[in-house]
C-alpha cells in the first residue's frame, strides 16, 4: 500500500491532508493514489484535503475523473477537497477537452487552498 | 600475383568499374585453387558481392588486396564446410570446434541467401544489376542501350537493390511472406520510401503481421536514423504516459510551445488510452511535418475489435468504459485535424494533426 516516495507524498497538517503529486502518474498509479488518499482520510479523520497538482503537465480525462472521484468520496466521508496548482496551459487543455473540475473546489496554490479551507471552517460550513 | 595495375579513371562516379576490373584476377585465383570445381564461378560472384558491400569502407588503393583476402576466405569457407559435412556424415556432434562450425554455417547461409535473392529478381532487374555492379557498366551506357536516361537507370538500380535486400532477408530467415501485402510493405521499408510506406500503410501491417515486424528491423536498420518520427508501442498504462511525453518532446523540438504542447500531449494521452482500454495493443506514431507547413501528426493504430458506430463514438459522453466518453471528441477539439477509420474485427486508426503557427 505504498505509492512510492517519488511519485506522491501525503502529509498531515492538523486535520488536513496535503497530497502532492510530484510527477506524471499513469492510470494505475493514479488509482493507487486515490486508494491511499481515501484510506488516510478515514485513518486520520481528516476534515480537509488539499491535492497539489502543480507538477502535472497533463490532466487528461482519466486524471480529471479520478480527482473528482477522490473529492466525491472524501465528501461522503466528511472532508472537503481543494485541488490546487493547476497550470494555466493544463487548465486551457482541460476546458478544450470538455473536462472541468465539476463541483470540486480549486485554488491557485497551496496557500490559497489552505485559506479556502480555513474560510469554510470559520463560517462553520461543511460544503465545498 | 601480379602487382596492382595502374589505376584507370572510373567510368562511373560510384567506382563500380573498379570492382568489375577485379574479375579476371579473381577468376585466376579461384581457378588456381579449386580448378574446374562447379562452384568456381559462384565463388567469384560471392567475392564480388562482398567487396561491393564493403566498398565504401575500403581505403583507396586497397580494393585489390581486400578482394584477394576475401576470395581466399570464401574458398576456405567452402572447403571447411565440405570437410565438415563429410565428417558429420559419421559424427553428429563434433566438440573440437563448436564456435567455428557455427560461424561456418552462418557464412554459408548468407552465401546461399544471396544466390536465392538474385534468383528471385526479375530477369531484367538481375541483368541490369549485374551489368552495373559486377561487369561495371556505367549507368549512362546502360541507358543508351535501352533508350533510357542515366537518371532512370540509377533509379531502377536503387529499386532493384531494395528488392534484393528484401529477398535476401526473406531467404536468410527462410520464410515465405504470409500475405500479399507483405512484399510491397517490405519493399517500401527497404527503399526507405516514406510516401510509399504511407500508401501501403506499412505501420499498420507491421502491427498485424508478425513476420514483417521481425524482418523490418534488419531492413530499416540500413536506412538513415529518423529523428523526426517516433513510434511508441502501446500495451499498458505506462505506455500512455510514454506516448504523450514522446509527443511533447518531439513537438517542443519542432517549436511548439505552451498551450499547444499541452493540448497535443493531452490528445495523445486520450488516443493512447483508447488503445489500452479497447484494443489492448497497438502503437502511437508521432511525426513532424514540414508541408504544407510546420506541424505534427499523431497516428494511433490498434488491432482491436474496431468501433461499430463511429458517429456515436465521436459524441460527447459516449463510451463503453468507465462512463467517460471524452477521449475521441475531446481529442478532436484539442487538435486541428482529426480523422478516424475503423474496421470491425480489424482495428482502428486515428490520425490527428496540429499545425504550429496557430496560437491557441
Ligand atoms: Zn507481412
């Protein structure tokens, strides 16, 4: 159950999990990442999840879909997910492809993502 | 052995005349060693062909010594083989010289493959090839004889050499091509003719035909190494990433930047995934274009079940896996040109092009 230190790291900061994708992932690695993250959300009773995808040079239909799935599962388990660091070219290609992030919250970078989660907590909201 | 005669000016720019000049000397050497042996003339021809193939690497003035060494080797090989065959009539296995024996078998197989290949050429092809390369007739002189031009004769010689290589490789491997399409494909590869390779859809045939896939390596190995085209075999998840990274690398070398690069890589990712999901194996080829303007062409081929309803496959949201149907229509939106053909039971080919001077 280890996605390997080089590909992805998942760190705990209080009740928030910060997952950073460090390099391009193939589909199987993406699924493994999803499973690891979902498991840790339960294990640490996380309230917030930040996924940093700044290192990804392509987010294709499968990657978009997997990120959305992670957010859906996290929500069902009581955690809010924010995707941060989508590069401008990647965002453009995702729109052309017809793949947005749907209902999933996004932020420019890690700091903004943290601020977003803090804002939700401050207002007592538990939605994205 | 007479000393090397004063060198005459070659009749022909490629120096074939010099190789042919070796013939009388070789005949004398062979006659002195094997007499009227039935293989005498074969030895001479074999030597000439070997010298011809090595000609580019031979120092000026060294052609004659090289030919003499070669003819001795050819004769020695023949004697040793006959000797071995005689001994092997009594002994199945001779442990005294195992490696040497193997070498001899290889040498004699190559030799007979050359003869087989020559015999499979059309009579006229063989006559012109031998007249030029063995008898040293200049292309101009051959052209005069047939009322043709030197350029046309040179072009025909080039085709004949390409055919000769195909037949040589087939004879060496001891295989008969399994389909009618094999020889045209192998010939297009052997002659490094890209237009012809496209016409006969060589890349698809290599996916479908195991024999040609195997033979293509020695044939293509003779051509110049292509730096403007990459083929990525697709069989599993990691190949999807490999294909899009290869496309990105080639495209950025060609001058693609920023958003165009990302759109291209994303589209490649989608079509490569279709191969993994629906066909299980295939390839993605990425080729730089310079006409009508700078661009990049991506062709994804598979040998899968094919797509029954193409129109539906191109609609957003249609998919037979994962509830996700953006692969094909999404790729079409990411690229400038998009074309798909699919044959049930035969496989699918997606061709897409992106031009470079259009800023996204
Ligand atoms: Zn074939």
